[in-house]
C-alpha cells in the first residue's frame, strides 16, 4: 500500500545560523561544553535540541530516505519546523522564507517521487507572504504553505491576513496550520510546568484555539474553497464538535431572545461542525492512538484524514505500524495513506 506522509519537518543551516545570531527570542543557543542546544521559542521558554534531532531536521536526503525506505513510506511532504519564521521581524522572515524555499526546491527537484513541499511564508508581511505562496506554487511546484500558528501574538482571523487565504483559494492549495507555543498573552499559566507549553498540551490548545478563531471569523464564508490542515488528528476539535455546535446554537438563541444588544458568538453563517467538515482536513501526525483516530473517523469520515508522522520528532515505523493495525477497511486506509493527499495536493 502506498504511503504519503504529509507533516514531515526540516530545518536549514542558514536558519539555525540566523537564530544563533539573535539576542532576542526566537533564538538558538549553543552552550559550550554541552551537546544539547537550547531553542528559545519565548522569552522564558526553551526546548532542548539534541544532536540526533538536529541531524534529523537538517538531513534532507541520505538518513531521511533510508528511514523512509525502512518503514515503507513512499513520499514525504516537507514543512519548516518550529521555531519557524512567524516570530521574526517581517523583513527577516520574508527574506529567509524565500531562501529556505529555494533550498528545499532543489531537494524536491532531485527526488520528485520521494519529496514534495509546503512553502515557508512569513505572514508578518501578508502581501509578501501571499506573493511567496504564489511564487512557490507556480514556479517551484509546492503544494501549499505551512504556518506555525500565531504570528508574533496575532492570529489569522484578523482580516489583514486574509490576502494569504485569498491566494490559497485562488491557487487551489491548502494551508497547513501547525501548532506553536501559546502566545505571550496566554503562556504564563503553562510555564509553571514548562513542558505543558509544548506538545504535552500547549501546542494543541494553541492550534485548536487558532482554528476556532478562523471558524468564528467568517473567513470560510468569504473563501468557501479554502482548505486548512490540522495535525494531531485535529487538535481535539473532532471530539468537541457536538458540544461546540450545541453551545453555538444555544448561545446565539439566548442572545437573540434575551439581550439583542449583546454581540453574537460569531458572524459566521454555519455551525462549527459544518465548517470543520467542509474546510478542514486532519492528519495523524504524532497521534498514534486508536481512540482519537476512531473519533475523527466517525466525526469526519475517511475522506478528511491524512497520514502523517511528524518526522523526525516521531518514528516513521511507529506511525506505519499504528495505521497498518487500525481496524479500518482497506479502501479507507488507501484514502488515508495516499488517496486523500494525492487529491488535495495534486500529487
């Protein structure tokens, strides 16, 4: 069975060098005498970067391809890893995005049957980000863009960013909304136990919030063809869809009947589940656990689920073993493993 993994990460040495040169966050700190680097994603929050993980992120050919072969993965769709470029000054982020995309394009060109890529873009400059998305899709053959969630504390429901969505819809490509650490306005309670701010909990909280802000904003009414991909089987949203719809309807009804002067929950025309089922895909990245897979499968159907690993943070082999053993019919596994990605990304 063919396997296409769609959330597979990399870094470039140029980006690491730039982050090492910074005094403010995000920055990369190499500590003399220690083998583990520190990557500061926020002023008081850093994550360790081990030599093995760093090597896995920087390698875009030999080690990666061997690992794919050994686990039976035919293709990876590459995307820039955290800390990304969304927290950088706009000028630096825009410049680095173009350099990173050009570098990755050479790898894709060399191995067109093994790699495709999402573009790195810097939404800090929305017009430039839309332009880079257009360039990478039309000239480099990229399959969409990845945005590592909040942009210097701002969220994409702000209409100044919608030029990016307009371009994505026009090009017929998705935006992969990848998690990041909670923004500075919400990170403090997590940092009492710092690991909570990362993949343990904070990533899903932050990305789920971001997705719901998009739903509330009405962006999918303006751009009904826009497609958003969420990793980790939807950042818990499939689990909450019924409750979200129920409260959405009840709150708006209460406001209409009891307090017509209060603002409604949203100006959006549909319920959260309608937007989620129409405009979102979820990926299996980093979530090799049957209950949430079955939840997403029942809530959304096989047509909205994409196979992913979250390499090199997660194991290719574990991801394949999990999906192979899932109690889902072969026709639906074909969709999840490769068919949906081929259709959505025009592979």
